[in-house]
C-alpha cells in the first residue's frame, strides 16, 4: 500500500511539473519529452531482468533519493527526481503484484486511502504545497523502507523464482486515474459542486466497499470486472454531470478502484509482453489525460480551438480505456476453482481495520481542516486585493505558506484574490483558497467552478458571506474572465464586494468594466477589488472613477506601482469604493509571493450625508 501511495503522489508531481514547464520555461516540445517519463512500462523488462535482493534495495534507494530531489524548487530537477522515483516504484510494485496476486486490489485501495488521509491532514492541497504535506511524504517513504526491512529477503527470493509476471496494465491505468482525480476528493468535490468533507466521506465509503468486494470475492473475476467497469464509467459520468449525480458518482468511481486494480494481478505474461502492454496502455491513457487538461485550458493551449469543450470527452475516453483494458485481461485469465473462496477471516479483518483507521482519520482531518471563523465586531474595515499567481513562485515552487504569512500581516477583514484557479491537475489539485481560509480564519467564496476555464477569483472574509455568485464578463478568444460578487454581513450592515480580473489589453477591458458597474448600479456601499490590467490613465480606470473612488488616489503615497515585481513600473491593481471613507492605502508583497504587489486600504462608514466618500 505504501508503494501505491508514493507512486500516485510522485506521478501527480510529474504531471504538475510538466504543465508548469509547458506554460513557463521549457515549452511544449521539452515538456512532451519529459512527459514520456510517465510511460514506465518500457523500463520494466530492463529493470526486472535478473532481479535480486541487491537490486531491490537499489530501487528502494533510488525511490528515496528521487523523492528528496522532487522537493527541489527548480522545476526540471524536481520533475526528474520524481520521474526516477516512479520508474523505480513501478518495478517494485510489479514485484509486489506478483506475490499478492489479485489481492493487490486491497493494497491499492488502502494506498489511495492513505493519500486521502494525508491530504486531509495537509488541508486539501498538494502534499508538496505545505510543510505538513512534505513531512507526510517523507513519513510514507520511511514506512515503505521499514516494511521492506521487516519483510526480509524471503519474499524477494520467492519472486526471483518466477518466470512470468501478472498483467500490470490495468493497475497502471487505475493508478493514472487515481493520480488524475480519484486520490484527491477535492477535485471531484469542486467539479461536481459539493463540500470537500462530503467528498472525503464518499471516497472513503466507496474505497472501503471495493476493498470488501476484493477481499471476500463474492463473484468471479469476470463478474467483478464487469461490475467495476460499469461502476467506474457511471461514476466518472456522474462526477462530470455534477449536482445530485456527483455524490453517487464519487462513491461508484471509488468502489471500482480496488476491483479494477485486482485485475492487474492476474493473467501471467512474459516479462517483455508485460512491459510492452503496460507502456501502450500508459501512453494511450496519458494522451487522454493530457487532452483533458489541454481542453480544460483550451485558451492557453496550442490549437485550443480544436479542443475547446472536449474535456468531458477526454476524461470519459480515459475511463473507458481503463475499463476495456481490465475487461480484456479478465476474460483472458483462466478460471480458478479457488477463485470464489474467501481470503480468510484474519486477512479480511486486517483490511477492514486498516480501512476503518485511515477512513476515520481522513474524515476527522477533513472536518478539522475546514475554515473555523470567529465572529468579529470591528466597525473599521480593512480590505486588500492580491494577485497570487496560482500558488507558485517564479521558480514554479508552491508558495502557499509565504502567501499566508503576507496576508496575515495585513490584518484585512476582506481580501480579494486573483489567479486562484485550483483543484485542477495542473496545480496538483490544490484548493489554495480553502487552505488559506482555514489557516487564517476566513470565510471564503470562489469563482468560477473548477469545470470552467479561466484564472479564477476568490474572496476571503472575516465577516459571514451571505451570498455569492459568478459574474460572467465579456470575453475575447482568450481565457474567460469572470468576476465574483459577494455580500458580507459587516457589523455596520450588508456590504457588496466584487472581485475582478480583467483582460490584459484592448477595448474588451472597457466592456468588462461596464459590466461590473452595471451589475452594481444602485448598490451602496460597495467595494471592487481587482487586477484591472490597466494604468490610471487608461479608459477602464477612468470609467470606474466616474462612480467609484480609487482608494490609492485618495490617500496613497507616491505612485503605488504593483506590477511587475521586484521593481514594479505600473499600477494595475486597485481598491475602488463607494459609500465608504478611505482612511489610508498601501502596497505589500514581494517576488516570493507573486509578480504583483497587493493593495491594502482602511475604510470606514462616513457620517450620514458625508460626500467625502464619493
């Protein structure tokens, strides 16, 4: 189970690094080459040839070293370290699969439960994103080493005597599906539109059900595989549909994981055939997976016009491919008279105890990591806006903890954030807004949903958020630009907040600004926080200034440039207010947190009839 856990974690790391490089320094050609490191099947015949105890320890050593290197802040170095780890782990897992037979399904289910538990403790973000998560990864690696030491050489000697290997391809496909989605409940939760805590409960329940089916074996292999195929296809379809189907879909998809993985422990094949078959399935799965990501980010991707709106098709194709692979293996596996027998009371009991332990810790951790807010009675209002560049610093390393420290220092009651797109594979399924809210004690709201394109905007508020909605702004053929409208319950009365992130250039920004103004017509008081991608002399800002006060113009010092750090030359981030008095304004932030500086302002309700706020 620890091999499965580390393998899924590092696979997700490679995928995240690939996309960061693709959209930053390396470009599509280099990242396409690096993505090939995920096709580990081609290394199987080479690594497992003349396998020995000494070589097993070499693989374990390479895994540990690769994991440590994957912590590097340099994207290429980090990616290569993770790639070394997954190549080593693939061979180690095949050895385990050969000895566990179909019971590898139980180990896979427990491995995914371990990841869900660790991510819940880390706060619904990538394990690489926080200190707690990184400690969790190191802890799992140490457990892997400890178990290997405790097991001794007997198991390895048993494997050395084998001449054939189980068909690993179905298991390889399941691991990619878990890396892409099922091992991160926050992904399905944000896509389908239900709370993260519920997603953890659904995932734990589904995985436990699948583990029971594999452990007890109430059906034949073909019957179990057909059941799992229907479950995974229906489940993923339910998640993609969302709404009331999302919850049921999560349970069904999670239930299928142990069953489909157990298929990978059957149908013995020659070593070279295992490697070729696995590599082909991995390559096809990666094509579907990368198609899904590029389709979801069509506005950023080369040839995006041909991919737009096809994300659901690619994810469905990935699921069907895995289901067909498992079915093909099951029908080619000779039936066994003992197949329908139970695995034994002790083994089943151990599996259930492990499920109970990891599942309980997962749900408790998910509940405890939810934002916990204290009611505030402050009448003075501090607001801030900050473009946080998708939780990554200039090197492509996660900077959530650094951003949290900067925001905490501002002591702002309301914070508007831009470039918050999270819970996607390209960010390691990191729900950074939720993590920041939990860490700093805020209520939160986000826009748009994960299933939509765009950079994303969010609101953090110490005051209760009574209403929130997405405002669809006019757009060009570039990434969609949505704004978030929220109503917060301030001690002095309800307050409307809009968080916006406008296009980078052109007249489209004027139309987007007009949409925001029209939306807030007749609303007083109101605050607009955002990255307008326009300087004070440009038309969008002149238009906003007709009905709102630019907080920096009223009380700010010098020019207040916010872009691009470390030596900003343009002021493009703003706090606009109406019906409120601006007391002061300042900028904050460094290159370590973002390529923008944030803007902070202190506001207050002016006396009745005071025109200084308009």
